[in-house]
């Protein structure tokens, strides 16, 4: 039992150390993810506030327009990776690991007294005194003396020896009970710590995967921030000319091909902005999405084409 208990306590200490290291890694990953998310949300918000809102206010004044603006983006939506909440590990109520690896055992000592009382009652019920009279017919001190004497004769002694034998039954039973319960609790502790060890292995595997993917996620977040900034800059750059055009004439039907192309380019930028803002970097399994890579590449290609066209 001692060896089992030592092994269980050693495993509990190992699990605590592993969990501490794991939490530190998870917290660092969560911190970096939170920073990327905050930067990405800021870039989306700036694009929305500084470019999309002013553009749409002017665009809505156009009449007979043949182009449709993409529906309003939801700036507050999640588009990145959110920090994970630390997992809570509960300790089974039967066993608590205390400071320093000590164990608290709640051993019911009543079992020893019960063993003594049970033996005492059995002899009083079925045995006979040295006179041949059934002990169950006796009462009070006579019954107690006859019972203790019976145990004394069984042990090769007198009444005092009988009383000592009853005490030994009590002590032996209590000691045995302590040993059985301690053994059970040690096994419970070891089983619970083995389960925790398996859970930690799974979490460690997940954390290693996150660590491997973290650099790619960070780079993708930076790519998204960059194209959001580029879209904002381009839309803001075109906004004065677009505003002047609408203020001079708000009837799209009267625009020439150059003016219509100018409106179409601004609407195109609006649509690209919404597409980037609503594109998630990670999927439901928190893996990097291929869609976000394609969106970044498409937007960058479209911006280069606009540069050439202008």
C-alpha cells in the first residue's frame, strides 16, 4: 500500500507540474491571439468608420444607379481566433491532494467498535456460561462477566484474558479497516491522477498543434490587417472625387463611361472591404482557413489592377 500511495502522490505532483506548464503555454498563446484579434478589430473598425460610412452616405444620394452596394458589414463579428478559457480540473471528493503532497483520509473508526460489539452479542446469544446456563438468560454484570469469561476460556485464560481478547478484536478490526480504506483511497487517487494524466496528454497535443499553427495565424492576421488598411486608404483617396461627382450631378443615368467607371470602382472597393471584414481566419476547429488566404490574394490582385487602370 505504501508503494501505491507514493506512486499516486508522485503522479499527482507530476500532473500539477505538467498542468502548470500547460497553462502557461495556453495563456501565452491566448495573449498573442488576443493581440492579433484586437489589431484586426481595430483595422476593420477604422475601415468602416473612415471609409465605408462616408462612401455610403454619398452613394445613397445617387439616383437611377445600376449598381448595388453589398449589404452592410457587421463590424463586431468575430473574424479571428478568440482566446480559449482555461479548463477547470475538479478533484474527486473522496480524495484531496493537499499542500506538500499530504493525503487526508477519513477513516470511520466505528468499524472496530462494531466488530467488538458484534462478537460480544454473538457470544451472549449463543454461548453458555461455565455453569452451563445460557448467557442470554443472564442480565447486567452477570451477563457481561460470563461473556468475558467465555472469551477468556476460548483464549486459554480467565475473565481478564477474555476482556483483553475483545479489545484485541476491536483494535485488529480498526487497523484492518484503516488499511483497507487507505488502500482504496490510494487506488482512487491513482486512478483519478491517471485520468488527469490522459487528459493532460490530449491538451498538450492540442497545445502543440496551436503552437505550430500560431506563426501562420499571426502572419494571416497581419495580411488581413494590411489589406484592410490598403482598402481604407484607396477608398478614402477616391472619396473626394466621388463626392464631387455626386454633388455636381446625382443622376447616374447621365454619367459618361469614365464617371460610371469611377462609381463602379468605388462600389468594387466597398464590396472587397465587406468581403475581407466578414472573412474568418479560423474555422470551427480553430484551424487556419484557406478562404482567408484566397481573399487576401484576390484583394491584393484587385488593388494592383486598379492601380494600373488609374
